[in-house]
């Protein structure tokens, strides 16, 4: 695979746009956790911290669908800089409001930040699809972006907790605003690799939106379940470390989670699998459920770090399969929007998981909060099992914009989900 990575990165303009996208995506692993740290420490309430983080994620989940469609119609160079400027300004306004004690204003500002978050992962992936004309090379490019996502979600939590607890609570959010604005502008100005815009009047008559593609609503609901896992686990981890008197260790736990996910993702995405994608979805989420159970029994932070490796190793396969399903289902012209529906599902699930976990931590403790993650993964596995037939029928046949279901799993861009894994909080933290 290393040779394939070198080949795609030698494509004219590729190294520049993937590097810009990496800078712009770094805040995905910083913002969600930093909101929880800032609000919970400032106000003393994990419930309020969860609600604010949920508001951010819900706004992102709802609005990135619309903004990604606008990007497809108007072009990245027109839309992305405006979104990035709005995101950075709203994030700074949130910091000023929450530190001044204006909680209502802070809630409005954090939702505005979520609503304007640019879908960088989808934008970068669309560029790879535009500049490469061989399916094998595109798969290698998606694998490369997945690796970068793992770097983001390994380093991001450490940056968030390190800056928040050693410099100042608002500092990681200010950094996130600066990185988003800088990386997005750098990406948007690279016109030579930008996909062609498709204005509404140029689209085929009767062409439908991506969410109406058969099977995509099922995949989106699976994504909601995975997002629930990520959100509830993140809040539970932060609370568990704080109650153990080791608040800074939460970043370490989440970084280990992402690192284990990254290693398994590289291994998983490089191999051929004979089980169909829908079957893989049911199996991977079932293994995720089993891997999460030991966290409920963790007596210490070192124990939690050790068992986090188990669940972390199952995350990337589950996410890769979910995004691959979406890619196999939607028409090529709707690919950006289709992937954004999945990421928005992750963000929505994350927001609900964060909000409920925050309340559970305050009233029942972290053991029950970790149990929420187990519940989310188990429910998702059952859904995938129940809808195996529908998902198989929804996959596009060869020659219709997708390859046959069995075979190499296409490694997607996982991003903009607020949280600690590959795209876990793309997302893999909110919105893309």
C-alpha cells in the first residue's frame, strides 16, 4: 500500500489539497471535547456541557447537508471560505459568552458554529475523485485520508486537554477557529483540483436528492447509532478521569481509542473480504458492542486505557463499512451529499449520546454512562442484521457507479464527527 500512497500523492496538486484539508480537519478532534471541558469546568455541570455540545452537533448535522449541496452547486472556492469565516467567528463568540457567564448567548453561538462548519472531508474526497481516473488509485487515496483522520483523532484530544488544562480552557477552541479558517481558505484557493460545480439547472430532469436513494436512510440510521457510541463514550471518559482525580488522562484515553482504531483501519482497509458489506456492518458493530462492555467495569484510569484498545480496534472497520455502503448506494453525482448524510447521522447520534450521557453522569454515575455506548452499538448491530436484505438490494450494480459488493472495502474519508475516532467526532467528529 505504501507504493500506492506515493503514486496518488504524486498527482499534480494532490499533496497541496490533502495537506490543506488535514489542517482544516484538525479541529474536528479538538472542538467537541474542548466544549465539554470548558463548559463543565466553568459551570460545574456535565449536563449543561453535554447540552451545549449536543447543540453544536445537531446544528452541524442539520446544516452540513444543505451546505454540502450548495458546494456541489456553486463550487468549493465560493462557499467554503464563507463557511469557515462564520465558523471561526461563532466559535470565538461562544468562548467570550461562556466565560462571561452568558449561557444563553453561548448556546446560540455554539449552534451557529455547528451550522457553519464546512464539510472539509467530503470536499477533499471529491477532489480525489476528480483528479484520479482509476478506481484502485481512488481507493488508495481514500485510505490515505483515513490515515490522516486517525492522526487527527489521535493528536486532537491530547491537544485539547493539554491546552485547556495547562494553558487556559478557551485556548483549544481559539486554536480550532484559526486552524479551520486557515486550512479551509488554503483549500478553497486551489482551483485546479476543484471538482466542477453542477448548478441546479444543469442537473438531469427528475434527479433526486441523495437521501432518497434506496438504502441510504438505513445507513444514515446506522451512523446515528455509531455517533451515539462516540458521544456517550467521550463524555463518560472525561467524567471518569475527572472523578478519579486524573482529568488530563481523558485525552490520553481518547487518543489511545483513536490510535487503536487507526491501526485496525489500515489493516482492515487493505484486505479483501468475502462477506458482503451489509454483513460486515452487522458483524463489526456487534464486535464494537462486545469491546465496549469492559469499560463499564473499569476501576481505574489505567484499566480504562487498557480496555479502550479493545473497543478502539473495532471502530475504524465499522466506520469504513458504513461510509463504503453509502458510496456503493448513491449516484456518483450525489456522492458528496450522500457522504454528508452519513456524517450528519454520526453527528446527530453523537449529540444525543453526549446530552444523555451528561445527564446520566450527573445522576447515576459513569458506569451507567458507559453502558449507553454498549446500548448504542448493540442496537446498531441489530438494525444492520434486520435490514441485511434491503441493504444488499440497494447497492448499485457494476457499471452504475459502483463496484460489486464483495471484494476490497473502499476506505472512505471519515470526518467531521465530533469526537475521538476516525471521523469519530468527522465526523470523526460534527458535520461533514
